[in-house]
């Protein structure tokens, strides 16, 4: 198989070719490895290679899994492969091998995916850009001076660059949707509890969830079916869907009630290109027969933002304390980045009562968001506050200036990690500079099926798969 043939297929398409005997898993893997060798030095998306085991799997007869033989990449955070380190973008864990596969990796293996590498991520997934000191910045295939977003920036860059059709990602404040938006991809954050974190504990007070970034809607749906496997003892549980998610792709969505807003929920305002994209997306939905209405949310999100930051900081403090206790020595400057240390110091100052109050604030916001959806099916917003920013743009200055830049870039994603609702970004627009702009669609709790039906309709009406960077 040539690369030009490979890149025309999504993961489902490649699996069909393997099942039909038209191509072998080994051939697919070699095409992916050759593409990675050609482009990864420029984008720095893959930071850990795992070719030996992948080649052994490629030489074996295909399994009966739904994506048997398809090359696949794991984010170097939250995906644990037996015997292989998961660095989480940090010097602290660079050489610490995992004792066993975790639940999501076991599910991917069971589906027949061929895991051949791990992708770049900011330290502990803490930023919406991917510029870890350990591995260096990941670059956007659409413009090498721009960020691919974060924290799943390496995953999105690898997919946009044509190394794989889909890649594992995770999202604790927008980390699937932000890089998917920056790289012109489809990215859905599932409902809280849809994908198990086993055997790890809850991610950031339940904010974090794992899934993928992909070129096509059907790949995302099939992969979500694969990993929606509740594990014993999971602290959260999402109701089983009425139909497999793959079966929702192509089903008519019906006439949906869609509310849209030009607000920047946690920021001041949207960049004009993002606001224009929101209006165009609303018009497209109206043209497709949906009832579309502009609304003002009017949420006072500042207390929720404060609570979310406190919860994440306390989790980072606990992470570092656990590692210090395990090894019998304190974590010192240089082992983790300065910003991580600052966040951990903040986390150590959090009392038990304050942590409980922060959790209560988060849960109260979830009820507020859920009540807002009683009058409509979908909320449409801009995914980001501005198109992909330059590498290094977020860094520098005092903490207050940093937070202002942060929220101007990602004002609309974290609220739905807090509420636990499913949310997707759809690559419907391009900036005047030729950079991707994603549109976020937020569903009702456990409403992934509705999102997949709408996404497939949008994919047919405004196809984006042929719009690829000229890397």
C-alpha cells in the first residue's frame, strides 16, 4: 500500500481492507512508520517509539477485532502499557515503566489496534498548548510556528499530519477539543463515566475523560464503542446508550433545538474570526432544518473557574506527594517544571473543607448547566477564543497575565468538564490566515448519540476530510 492510498482511508476503512485481505497489518504499520519518520522531526508529535512489539503484531494473522491491524498512537498520559514508561510529559516519570496495561489500552488491544508509539503532551496535561520542557514543543502541521493545542497536542498533530487516522487523547479541561480545533479534526469529549479510568482513580475530581481525536465521525463513534466498558469499582457511571454509537452515524438527527451563543464563557470576548465561525455554523444548522436560537447564558463562571483550579492544584499536590512517599525523597526543582511546582504549592494550601466546598461548587454548576438544557437539545459555541496561537505565546509574564491569556484562548471548554456533559468540536471553519477553527456542540448528559447523529450530518453537509495541511 502506498501512502497516497493509506491517507484516503479512515481507521474503519483500513480495517475493512485488512479484513478483506487486501492489505496486511504489517504493510499498514510500515506505511505509518515511514510517514512518521518523514514528518515527525518537523512536528515533534511522537515522543516514544514502540516499533518492535508493533512489528511482531503486524506479522501475526489479523485478529477478529473491529479495527484489527490499524496503526494507532497513545497519548503519553493516562494510557499505560505494560513495561513501557508513561512520562506524562515530565522528567519525573520518564523512565518509570507501567506494571500492566490499563483498561483503555486493554480495550484497544482487544479491538486489534496496533500500538506503535506515544504522543507529546504538556507536563501532566496542565496546559492547552504542548510545550513540555522534557520533549520540547509540538508543532501544528497547518503552520509550524503555531501550537497544535493541548494537552493532546501530539495526538492531534500526528493525525493532522497523516501518520494515523485517529489517536488516543484525553480531556480534563478541553484537551481533546482544543487540539482537534487547532488541527482541523473531529474531537468528542464523552460524558463523565463513559470511559473508565481503571485502575487509576478519578481524574481531577471527575473532570477528566479519555477518548480520541480523528478525521472522521465514524472512527470516533467506533472507538467510543470499543472503550465504553465500565470496570468494577468505577466511581462514575454513564447510562448505556440506546444504540451502539457507530449505529448513530448516518441516522437522521431529527429536527433539533439548537441554542447558540457568541459568549466567551470564562473569558472576555471571542476573536472576530471565531465569532464569524459561530454565526456561520448556526446558519448551517438552520439550513439543515434545525431550530436555531441565539441565547445569552449569563453564567457567573468565575467562582467555578476558581473551584476547578483549586481541585486540579490539589490533585497535582497529591500526585507529587504520592511519588515522594513512594521513593522516600521529596520532589525538588528541576524534576518537574516551575509551573507544576507552583500549582502543587497552591494545592498543598487547600484544606479538606475548602476542597469539599470546591467539589460542591463544581457539582452545583453541573446542575445549573443541566437545567439550562431543559429547553433545547444542543448548545453551539466557539470551541476556542481565537485561532491557534504562536508557540511560546502563552508563556512568560506574571501569573495574572498568564491566566488572562489562558482564558482568552480556551474560554469555552472547561465548563463542560465540570458539568460532565458530552461535547464535541467540529472543524467547520478556517481563519483568514488559513488556520482551522472548531465549533463546539454540547449535548445533554449522556447525549453522545445525538451529537454523533448531528456530527455525521454536518460532515456530509460541509465535509472537511479533504482539507489537509500541506506539510
